[in-house]
């Protein structure tokens, strides 16, 4: 089986069979990562550059680890320490790197559409590691993988996406993925943080009632409040946000059933999630991070179009 696309620019472009292929391949790589020797030679002759024009902890380390586990040669590029600070464009930067015989580009950029622009101008395979407020496809894939682990599947599952939907690339990629795979999605948060067009444009429910939505769902994926992307205040204070929409122990203990709590990280503790929830028994946040390596191995491996996973 092959992916129907030469790049991973977003979940929007994937067919449901592509998503299934990535998740099934990731499951094989997760088995590899349990072995004493966690490395396979699959991408031995491939060189990958991680181009990060925006800060990252999880995604960057996870991609680098995935590349090294697949035996790829790895180059790391940080915009702040490069000739971008002297005025070089992203396209010139990438073309210079590619002229050194680099095969794949993993790109994080603060501009929505940056990887799509690059894909029109270069021949190397591109993986979107997060572009502005557009998409973060590997995060949605690792979230889906983690939901399958925690609940047994995606089809028919009730997933709540909580909080700052407006500024979240994780929300958009999750909405595309979960609705393509037959899950039911409700987005919940303050009206100022949920785009007006959402319910019309996507097959999702919109709610402003956190307790009712948590009572409805099997899984709550709680998003970071992205203050750095807000040009003007969209709620009066972080304290008020926490009181109205933060996930607290009291809120979870008041539900009639146990639900799964997810968060893509980084967490604003005491804002969208209280610490005793982030570290509590419902939380699979660190499992999400662990699963990210296997999922990114699957994406890189399938884009490189190699033989059999796990060998
Ligand atoms: N989830 C996520 O993208 O985290 P980083 O910004 O640390 O990569």
C-alpha cells in the first residue's frame, strides 16, 4: 500500500485509507520501539532536514528521534541561528540545503501555508510540522493513534476539542481527521475562541457548555490557550478562563463516567488544565508524546516509499 500524496501538508489532503495506512504502519513501528534495539535500516540512504522557523520541543525532538530510529541522516536547522537573520528567504534557504543532496524536508513555520508554498517550488518530499494556525497533521495522527490505544477505535467515538479552537492548528487537523474516520466531534469553549463558520464548514457540533460536553464525550482533547496569537484580549483574564472552561478535578469527579484527557502540549498548568488532571489517571498526555515517534516514523517511511515496515 502507498500514500496517495507525495507530501504530508495537511490532513485535509489525505484520504481515509491514507490515515488508516499511517496508523497501521505506526503500530508496527511502535512494536519496533519496544525492542532492545530500537533502530531499523529503512531510511539508511535518506537525508532529512528539520527546518524549524518557530519554537518547538516535542515535535522537533520527536521527528529527530523518528529519523534516527529509521537510520536516516539528519540535519537540524534553526532559523534564529541561520542566514535567515541576514534576510535570506525561506525558498533560497531550502534550495541551498537541497543542493547538498537532501531528500526530505520537515518544516515548521509561523506562516499558514508555508509548506504548501514550498511544495510548489521544490521536488523533495515535505512534511508539515505545524504551519501557523492552519494544520499540524502529525499531531492529529498521533492523537488519533492514542485515542485508538485508549478506547479501541475511532469510528463512533465521541471526541470533545476544548478551548482555543480559533488559533489552533491542532484543532483543525483533528477535526479533519476525526470526521474522515467516523468519529463524532464537538468543539467547546468561549464563543470568542470558536470561529463562527465552524459548524457550517465542518461536520462538528459547537457547544459553549463545558460540563455538558464532558458528560457527552469519551475523550476530551484540551488545547493550549495561545496568547501569542491573540492580537486583542478574547477573554477577561486567565483566572476567569480557568474558572469557566479549565478542566479541574472537581469537574471530572462530578461526571457520571470516566473520560480520557488529552493535551498536545505545551500545557498552561492552572489555565486550560489543572495539574492534578494533567498528571491524573485520566490523562494520556505522555502516551501521546511516546506515540508521536512511531507515528512520525510511519509518515517518513511511507513518504520515502520503502519496502516492509519494521525491518
Ligand atoms: N505539540 C506540539 O507541537 O508541541 P511543540 O510546539 O513543543 O512541538
